[in-house]
């Protein structure tokens, strides 16, 4: 357990509505990530952050934005949700240094359904 | 483009058998090769990982075999148990990028 929580854990929303998912960590890690998981695609990186207010795009960033105003919180926003964004969303942190260099640890996930 | 190809997509093994999952990659610059295990309703959890300077790493019943020349690495689960039934993901990463590229996953079912 890397002290990662995600909220909400489940959400059903309608097409066109904005949605924000929250990732919270308790261990003060610099790197945080948002992935989506879909059958046949594995885990795909949406956005990541390498520090407060420092973010960058992943491979499937269209339709998503992120913000990180505090080390412990990383928010993922769907500005106008579409049915193609129905997925399970995972937040992850990366521990750097020592024997755990490069290891990413995942939160429990948020299941989002867009009707 | 798909930088990591994972196979098979699904696998059924008898209890006590050996489960083998393979991943092939394109870029020789990748420097870290982890395997993740995911149970239904849970987030993926790091299972075992290897760096390209070794050809094999073993932790309990789980072994990674790494073939640098063939650009392949595989996960072997010895004496497979029903509790090993899960989805397994391989991943690769570039040095210094702090970003993973995941395979598409293998759903393993171990029959009792």
C-alpha cells in the first residue's frame, strides 16, 4: 500500500457533463500518473506530473486535463464527458531512488460510466 | 505504434502447472522491465522486475527470463495455484523518462 486513494470510486454521468477525479497520496512523491484501463488496450497513460504545477501529456490525453496545486493531490478532469471515456481510471505514484527506482504503485481505481 | 506486444491474451493452466507469459519489445533503449499482477476490482501491483544486465530473476515461484538479443522477456509462474488467477501486465520504460509503456495484458486462470 503506497498511501494512494482515489475518489470517487464509482461514478455514472451523462454525456457532455464535466467530471473530476481525484488522486491523493500521503507519501510526498514527486511523480504522479493517470492511466485508463480498457479491455484489449491494457493501461494507457493519460497525463503525468513531475511536481507541483508541472504536468505533461501521455499517449491518450485528448479530452482530458489535469492539475496539481499540491504535492499530495493530482486531479483529472474530463471537460465534457463522452461515452468513449467510459473506463476504469487508475492513479499511480513513482518511488524514486535506491532499490525502488522506477517502481510505480497504483491506487484502487475509479470506474467511470458515461451514458 | 505498439512498442510492447504481450501474449497470449488469455491462458488456462491446471493447478501445479507452469504458466508462461511473453512480451516482445522494439526499442533496445528500454532499461527496466516490470511485471504487474491485477486482481478483479483492484489496482495493478508490482510482482517482479528485471534490468537488462541480467538474464533471469527469480522470486519464489515467479521468474523473469530476459533475452536481450531477441528483445523478449517472459514471466514464468511455477507450480501455478488458483490464487494466481489474475491479469498480468508487462511494461517497459526508457531510462530517465519515468514513464511506463504497458502490454495489453494476459488473463490467467488456474484450474483447481
